[in-house]
């Protein structure tokens, strides 16, 4: 069953001059995580805003939990949670007061709002800081509190728009742990990110968006296979480059490429470890002792560059 469906979504800004979404199609299976990967300006945030009822598309349709986001936005909001790129909390209030306020805004009633606030503060390791003003929180603590606020009503479907933006590596790892716990609890998750390793770590499937449309979709491994298999990489002294190029080309069955700056000879291989063994044997027979040698699988960075022709951060998305 599809928890999220978007069909032919179009959204323009600046009187039609900027096309943020260009007939975008997307769906998410119930109980899974879809990572939406793309650069700034690709249309990720616009997609989330439409699906979470914060923005109306110019054309197209979308449903969340089977509910039309345009015709019944109020019903959609009853079943979703949203955590945007920036922590949507009141810095003057304490963490506890923020969560109680969100609970009351969702009509939980004072008693239930307090109980839910305490439950979430404990779950996100914020109990000790509960009575401190938000302005004293670290970036990671703010992001955890913002995520906690999005879970006040125990949503079936959660939208996380670049949830780890601005966090240091430790804060990012902590947030990943929290997200993985939510997924284990059965939440359907749409996660947008610019961090390729984040999509690799968290998503069941990945949709690559560029210029307002989905240009590729699949599991991390499936997308990497689109770029090609493993590459054999050998680094040698400058004097051994010509002979090593010859050996690597012969073993791989492909023309080897040379990165002169780091003296690396590389070529795609289909036999993996067998090719590595044969190259080492041939180099030894030729009296060449490599400085480094190994096999490299394509990364999501390679996938993104191959699919889009540019790196993952290039421009600002229209707001």
C-alpha cells in the first residue's frame, strides 16, 4: 500500500519564470523510508511543502494516507508529522514548555500534552535540559526537540526535510539513531537530504531529484550499479607508470586511466578480487611494488555526479 503518492506535480515561482517542480512523480510504500536526494534548488523542499499541505501545487495531484492534500488538508495534518530544515521552536521558552504548547495546539488537552511532552523529552534524551530555555541548547539538541515536536500526535507518516543540516558529525549520528528508532516503530518516512551518506544509511529506496523531476530511483546498490561495477586502483612511483598502465589495461580488459597528480592508474573490472590478485601477481613479476592498490565500489557521490553532471550542492531553491 502506498502511503504517499504524488502525480505530475508542477510548481512555479516568480510568475512562472522559476519551475521548482516539473511534472514530478513520487510514491512511498507504507512502513518504508524514501530518501529524496538532490542539490539545493532541485525541488526537495517544495515537494515536502506540497505533501505536508503548506503549499498548493499549480497542477497535479497528491495523496497522503489516501487523503487528497488539496481537497482535505486538515485531515492530512491529523496523520502527519513535519520537521523542516530549521528548528521551529520558541527560543525563549523551555524545551518542556515548547512541547506542551505543541500538544495543546494539537488539542490534546493540558494533561495529555504534559504526559506526551515528558515522554518525548525522555525518548530524545532531553529530560535534564527540559526546563532550560531553548536558546541555551546546542544545535543537535534543538534538532532533536524539533523532531520530538513533530511526533506529538504519533503520526503515521513523517516528513523530514534535511533534518541534519548544520549539525556536526556527532550530532548527525545521534539524529540518525533517532530516525532509525522511528522507522522500527512502523512510521512511514520521506527524508530529503543533501548528504549522500545519509541517504545510503537510512533509506530503503532513494529518489534522485534534479531540476524539479525524479531522474532516477532505486535502492542504494541498484543506483550504484548504474554507474558501473568496481574499479581497480593502483598507485605507483612515476617511473613505473607506463608499465603499470599496460598491466592494468591487460588484466581489466579495459583501457586504464591515469590521474597524474596522484599517480593513480585505474580501470573498471568485472571480476573484483580475482582482478586484484592478477594485477598484484603481474606487478610482482615486473618488479613493481605499488604504493597502494585496491578495489573501489562506486559511491552515491559517483551516482549523483553521473546522473546530474554536477555535485550535490549548487544553487538555492526558491522559497
